C-alpha cells in the first residue's frame, strides 16, 4: 500500500439529519447516518478523512456541509442533487432501547449512482469504508458501493465493511446474498454480534466465525457492545476477546459507527488490529454517555486518557 495517499480514509454512504428524543417531549437536532458518523469519528481521532455522498439542495444539506467543514472532513466528493431532499430520522427511547423512524425514501443519497463516484478520491486513499445500509437504500446506491470497493482495491486501498443489517430496508434473503457477496471483496468485516447471528442463522458465536470463514472473510471484528469485541483472522482462526470499557450509557445511537471510525483511524497510524480494537472499545463506550450519534463522539485526547486508565487498572 502506498504511504503517500492524499487521505487516510474515505467513507461513502448516506448522511441523515437526526432528531433525538432527549428524555422529554423535545427532540435534539443532530446529525447521523452510519458512514457519516464513521467519518466524523475517524476525523476526531486525527485521521485525514473524506466523505462521499449526495445531498439535497436544502437547508439540511447545507448544515451537513458546515458540520464537515468544522470537523475537518473533506467534501470534494459530495454532490448536490437539486431534485431530491436530504434524509431525516427520529430516535425515541424506551424500555427496549432506542427506536428509529426514517424519512429517507427518494433522498439524494438513495439516488447516488456509479456516475456520482469521485474516482480520484477513491484512488487516493489508504482505507475505504462502506456499509450494508448504503447497499440497501437503492439498487443504484448498491451498485455505487460495489464500484467504489473495486476502484479502491485496484488502487491498493484496504476496504472496511460494516453490514449494519436493517431488515426494514430489505428482506433478509437479499441482504444475506449481498453481504455474502461483499465479504470476500473487503479486508476487514465489522458486524455486530446481533446481526451476525441473524446472518449466520445461528445462536453461537463460534458458528459466526465459521460462517465468516466460509464466505471468504480475511479479518473480522465482532462488536459485542458493553462486552467489548472479538477479533478473528483467517491466518490463525482463533478468536480473541478484547474487553469493553465500563460507562453509564444513556444513548447507544451511533456507537458502532464510532467504534468503526476510531478503529480505522488507529489502523491508519500503524497500530495493530488488537490495539486498534482496544482503543475503539473505549471511544465507542464514551460515545454512549451522551445523546445523539455525532455530538458525543469523543476526540483523541479524551480516548487516550481513558484508555491509559483502563490499561493501568488491568495491570494492577
């Protein structure tokens, strides 16, 4: 892999304006969308990041451009669709956790196509991050994700992929077929335990790794929430547990995306997968202590302090 790429990371997908219930009848306006959350998380950990998408020619789209400028995320790969809107979602909280409602049909990002891909950026990055949500929102967006993976791979980039299974977006059979076809094309697979159990049709973690191996996975990081994560690599086949970081969570919205962005940012500075997962566990845990997907994502300095505290406690 070349070391003189313009970006450490390029993320491609669907941004969405967020309205998050704050424990009262009021909603906090924020920002979301899995790969957009990822981009901000990676940037806050010090990586040079570009985001690629389509926005509506509306106030929400302009708000995203302002956000990314403030966060230092490059937007040269962001297009404006004058005939579509920027997507929106609502988060409510109850005894069963957080629930989502979406206004994304016909959004600018869902209309993204291969012709919209910023090929220069995709060829000029060390890492590309994509997700199953972007494949699910439309046929043209799915084609764009697949073409982006191919362009980045040809240019020597490492590709990371979070399936982010959302069965409200597509039927399980089509989701499984698409995700299983994508796994051998990428370098690091980043499922959560819950969605991996569904995809592998099992209730056993070891069977998940066997399913990943059958479908050509090279490296897997299985996210298990407060319990941390498991790492599996095809060159040894032995899963390794990385404990989580204890916090008092209030909202887990976007925690997996924060994990992904923090993980890839640390890989981009040369950390091992094990150390990067340790770091990502801490960053994701901190992100659950505030409301919203992006607002509570921590910066690098805070994560490093908490990580050092965790490592000190583990050594005593």
